[in-house]
């Protein structure tokens, strides 16, 4: 199966993937089509999870998801990029399935019911993402931050604070230059510092009587780790401005 392909090792080389099996499996997981063998939808066993269903099909996806998260740490760029695309696709598929079942529920009784795709993203997917935000490996952390942005964009209308939809306002699809997540992961240090500066100024416009439009979960589990990381990352005097901006941003977050 797909999991066997993701874990397949080379028959002749020690500690090396069997790329002839791994890469096709990752490409299949990167497809949003239900009729593609090895795609998330195809492997889930059903087109759309019924509201209140047992989600047994989705439980079979968990080992695949965790394997993809582990591959984000791989030094081979082909593997890590393939895993990133697969996880990004899982978010898109989950968003589509949630929208489909939400529309059906609204038409039936006017109430929004629990959806197992959303449950998987909130309880399992985002748990891995939040843990990944604390990694000391900068390129890997970049992938986790961008995955967090994908979830926030996809589920900005969801009412659960645990989905971090409130961070959608930091995403600027109309102007990438002002997009917080794109800039805080940018290869140029001054772009990262500028992203933190804009966040700090945004937060400084609020006080105890007028709290910022972010949930406590988003402030403490997402924005705080992102702001703290540069303090540990900076190694040269050229990065002092970046580190100082990070410290100021941590202070702005802590004040709320």
C-alpha cells in the first residue's frame, strides 16, 4: 500500500529510500482527485465523511500523514518538497469535504455538525504543525509555518479557535509583500525582520480594554513561537536588528 511505499528502503543501498516507490506515492498524495489511486480521498474509502460518522476511513490516513510530517525533516529536497505538497493537499481536500458536508447539513436542518475531516486537521494535523514551529531547523520550520498559513486560509470561517482561522488577516493574497507568513519565512533577513515589525505595530494598536483580534491559542501557540525563534537563530552581528525586533515582538505578544 501507500504507507509501505513511503517507508520502502532501497534494496541495495543502506539507509536510502527506494525512490522508485516513494516518489510516485508522494505524487499520488499530492492529487486532490478522488479517482487517483493513492490520493487522500481515494485512500479514505469514501468521497465525503458523513456528519457524525465514525471516520474509520480517515484513521487509515493518520500513519501516512505522520510519515509526511517526518519527511519534512529529510535533507533531500525532493522528498521534503513532495511531503509538503502532500500535506498541503490534505488541507485542501479537508476544506472541500468540510464545505460539502456543511452545505448538506445546512440544507437538511440548518445546523453545522462535526465533520471528521475537520476533526483530523484540528486534533492531529495542527498538533504536529504547532510542534514543528519550535524546531531549531530553519528550513523545516519554514514548511510548518507555511502549512499553518494554509490551514488558516482554508478554515478562516470555522468557529473553532483551534483552527487558527483568526490568523487569516495576516495573509495577503492580494499583496505578497505584506503577507506575514511569506515574509517571516523569507530567505532575506530584512524581510523577516520587517514581518515581525509589522506584527508588533499591529499588536501595539490594542490594549487590555481593546484586545487584538486573535485568540489566546493563536497568540501563545503560533505567534509566540514564531517570534521567539529568531532570538535563538541569530548568530552574527548582521542579524542583531532581526533579533532585537523579535524580542520586541515577543514583548508585544506577552502584553496581551
